[in-house]
RNA sequence: UGAGUCGGCCGGGCGGCCGCGGCGCGUCCGUCAGGACGGGUCGAGGAAAGUCCGGACUCCACAGAGCAACGGUGGUGGCUAACGGCCACCCACGGCGACGUGCGGGACAGUGCCACAGAAAUCAGACCGCCAGCGGCCUUUCGGGGUGCGGGUAAGGGUGAAACGGUGAGGUAAGAGCUCACCAGCGCUCCGGGUGACCGGCGCGGCUAGGUAAACCCCACCGGGAGCAAGACCAAGAGAGCACCAAUUCGUUCGCGAAGCGGUGCUUGCGCUGACGGGCUGCUCGUCCCAUGUCAGCGGGUAGGUUGCACGAGGCGUCCAGCAAUGGGCGUCCCAGAUGGAUGGUCGCCCGGGUCGACGGAGCAAUCCGCCGACCCGACAGGAUCCGGCUUACAGGCCGGCUCAUUCG
């Protein structure tokens, strides 16, 4: 996901899943390709720390693409506690948040 | 061996599995666009950071020029595209020393300021003290002493960051560069050395001069403005109303009626361009741009895409010139170009450091060395047009030069 409009639409209309380190927004089955975006604000940390979190989430989300309905739009927002978190922790929270957002 | 100082460099490594961005290649599929798979190659830093200086590049303005204003820089010589940077040297200060620090032009061009303390803070200054004289009073051992008044005195005391040179001698009522000798310091002439800042020396002068210019100011030198969201190209898009013409479509009683792509004209809105009048940091000649008004002409706007954009003040090696900064020759290499922004995720082993414990060795001991194990830690920090600097942040480690102290030879 690349355009600001897609991000805005998904965050406003998507089903929310809230966890300590992240929040997911999912709009299922709008047709076309499945798209995923990440939002890591400056509150999370410096550029180095934000990139690290974004890379962890990108790899975790890649493994979960098969369980997301085809054509969905997903936005993962990282919260400040995600700074320095282990990938295993982020994985747990991502699974739980996606479940609350109606995936699976 | 210990203490110190300066410079240079590195800033985790290897492997398994799963992945990412750019650019070539091959095979296959496809309606041209393109897609799939395989393989190759390149893919963050010493600070990529802060955005503080300097440039390249681009646009705007400019015949441009002078003065003024404003901003910046400030020992000398060199280096550089340039710099407020770097190198070497000078001077001052600190250190035994290696070395470090410097916001290093001018305080006889002028103006201002110098708190508190102190009597007095810059054409300085009599509070105490010292001194002789004078008159009154008190006292007297008849020498004088005390007190008071005006006067002389900058040697002494005290205040201060700073009090108008220092030491000695002469001199004097007491003193004073008042005079002399030496020393310090200031100015000037001359001689020698150096490209220069400046250094060394002979002589003379008047005897003595405070600080502050990151206070105003003076002097010398430098400076047009905005910035890659610069700029260029392309795609898409390009208002409303009225009138007329009208491709085409629909209906038709074949007369025509309705809708209307597109075009023309008028009105209005918005934007752009030009002219007039007016305004530009001030002035002069001159010129251009712009808010608004009038007139004329044109049609846009918008971070959509492409480009700018990565062969460069380039990296590495070597030789030469130079104390060095740096420059030159030769050879060799191609080395990030993303745009919600790639260079990674995870696991294992190793490496480095710290703490604790066991064992062995040396020693009277504190302790040191070796080896093994467990646990913990591995920093600061992510390109966004590019380059040269500066500044700031940084776990830990490596290499080298030099200095001082001690011991031994």
C-alpha cells in the first residue's frame, strides 16, 4: 500500500485489532490484489529504531498473507512499546490483532 | 616498568533457512503493453546526524557601475574550486617535558563604560601616616609633648581585578625620576637575519604609559537573491450562461421535431503575459519586476509520470615534488539511486569485553598470570541532488611516534 488515501480509508473503515505493541486495521475483500501498509510514527523512536520495527513487521506479515482474504487491505500501526521488542512477541500480538480484526 | 601526550585505523565474523531495491543476461508465455521462472552483478556511515560554513548545479534579477547601508571574516606565509577549513611558522598563556589553548588587526582618530570596596578609578587621589611652620589652649623635668587650623609630601598602611615602574645611592623639613646607576617597559634612528608575522643587537629620548573593540567605532578583505519541493519535458485536464452554425443519434404524419460531438460570437469568473500610471533597502544614471486600477492579448491549475540523478574537485595502488596541508605522473576499478522509501528477518557457532566461581603457578601478603565454566553486555547511529569542511554522539579494540620518572646494563 502506497497512497495516503488508501491508508486513510483503511484506518477509518477497517476492523480494529488492538494489542500492546500494535494495532491492525483490516478491510476485507475489496477486489484486486491484497495490499499491506505499515505506520511507524516518530513516537516509536529514531529512524534506526523505526526501520527495525518496520522490517520485523514486514517479515512477519509476509508469512501471514495466505490467511488474509484475497483482496483485503491491511494497515499495521506500531505503538511506542514496539521499540526493541522481540519478533516472537510481535508475532503473538500480530496474530491476536488480526484475529480481532476478523481474519481467520 | 609506571605515568603521560599526539596521530592513524577498525568499529563484529562465518554458516543454514526465508526475503528486499537497482541494472544487464538467458528461457518460456503473450494481442503490441507486458508477465513468469532461472541465473549474474552492485547495494549505507565514520559520523549517512546537526544543517553551522564553503562550493558545484539550476532558476530569477542584471549594460551594469559607484558610493552609502547591512552581514561576515581578522597574526604571517602557503594549500584549495571555495571556506569561518587545513598545513607550517610567529606571538601570548599553561605544562619539568612531549604538547596543549587562543573570541590573536587598531585603545596616541574619536565617544562610552569600569560594579562592590576604597580618601581617590584616569587632564587621578591626602583617610591614616610622615614633615617643618604658624597662632590659641593644656602640660612640662624648660629639651619638649599633646590638641586644633590651614599647608607640604605618593616612601609606608589600608581597599581593590587594577592605585601612575623596580632595586640601590644621592638628595630633602619629610618626600618625590627631583638627580644618578642598573633592570623592566614604551617610542624612535640605525645595523644584521627572515618572503613575512617577527627575532637579535648598538644608540638616543622622555622618565612611565590601566582595562574593555563578543561596547559604539576605525582599518583591510569578502558577499546579488532563492533553492533539487531548484529547473526541464510529457501525460491528463482545461469554468458558467446566452445566441448562431452543426457531425451524429432518436422520433416521424417525410413537412419536420427533440437531443447534441464540435465550431464561432458575446457576457461574466479565474489564471498568465504586456503596456500605462505608481512602488522597488537609500541616492545617481539606468533598468526590471510586482500588489492594485484601466486597456490589450493568451489559456490554465494540480508533489501524476519521466528527467535533473550519479564518471565524480571519484576510489585503490605506486612513483615524484614538498617539513606538511597539497599537487602532479602512471596503472587499475566502476562503486547505492529508493520515493509509505530497498540493503533485511530468524536460528546456530565463533569473536571481543565485564562480573562471579573452580583449578594450576608465582609471592610472606595485597595481588598478578594461565586455563575452564556460568551469566550479562557488544555502542552512536540510516543516504534522499552532489561534493569539501566544521561541530556534536559513540561499547570496545588495534597500530605507531614522542615525553617524563624509576630500575638494570
